[in-house]
């Protein structure tokens, strides 16, 4: 679980995030939505410590085992604490961000080589397990990223993101550049993995299909302010004008709203 309390972030005196408070829950696909310039990317980067907020708290509630837990407020954490926390974080980047010079299997092994104490054989076993979990065919393990489709590259990126068995998974526009059918597959993988491993997953997206397909907990931003929060089911009965303008901008969703 990640608790956000009254965070403010400005750039050169211009406010970008304005006293945002929310909770991102374990075992749920938590989505940050909003128009371009709403502050959703800055919020995500603040959550993982790439931006230092001006004020407020970002508290990672870390469950160590069934009997104990600890918390880290990254706004006050030391560099060592943040580095340790990042070992529990998986990242799925907008463009997959695979290493062109590494094979599919080697891409998934990369964070294990950087951050784990596994032997080589253990890393290979873990990488192959993760690739099979995202339904990558074994014949593709030795291929280079340029030799597989965009959808397969996203699957490899998900496998790499979960290789370290993270407690937190951050996804930046995971369906960017994918066709609708492949997007549905990636959405389902993200949702399944989130629930299977009880991960706190946070997705930055403007894809309405994804929002309505897997959005368990949705935070809607406008001009750096949290305008609304709820589930995908709550959207249909929401009386927030800004949210309705954003969600039902297309004719398709206008028809769904009327139904």
C-alpha cells in the first residue's frame, strides 16, 4: 500500500501537483488518469522518488511477512533506504525499453544480475519462469527484441518487471503503440499478475478501454488537483463534470453512458 498525503510539487514556481492525497491499494490495479498536462506523470515519478516533492508525505507500507510490516516515507528517506525500496519496485515503461543488444531471456535476467544474489543457473530459472508466466513461447527466449512483435516486447517487459518479485509495480502507458486486441491481452496480464502476487500496481493511462477493463481504483487529475477517485463501476454514476467530460468525450462512451 502507498499512502499519499497532501503532496505539493512545483517547477520553477509553477504548481504541478496541488495537495494531492490518496491511497494506492495492494492487490488492485490503481490507475492515474487525466488529460495531458494534468500532472499524472509527475505524480508517478514523485511516487518512485524521481521527483522530490515540495511538501507532503509518500508512505510505502511494506508487509514483510504475515506478522510484521514497516513503513518508509520517501520524502524523508535516506538514499540507502530508497535504494532498498527500489529493489521491491518493478517498472513497465511506455516503450518497453528493452536492451537491443540483449536477448529476450537476458533482458529479464538483467535486474537479477544487478540486484540479486542468485547464481547464474538460478537467474536463468527465474527468467524463464517469468517469461512463461506472461505466455512467451520458449522459442522466443533466445531471440533479440527486434525479432519479436511489439506485443511480445511488452510481455518481455512485464516479465522483467516482475523478475525481482516486486511489492510495487509501476506501468507508464503500458498499451502505447499497441493494437486494441493486444492491448486487451496486456491489460489482462497486468490484472492477473497484480491479483496473483498481491502487488500494489499503479498504471498511468489515458486509454479508456484499459480504464474500464481493469481500473479497480481510479484517481482522476485535472490541473494538478485530484478531482475524483473511485472504481470503474463508479464512473457511470459519477456527477463530476470534469470527469464526465474526460471519460465520455468519445461517441462510443457517450452511448455507453446513456445505456
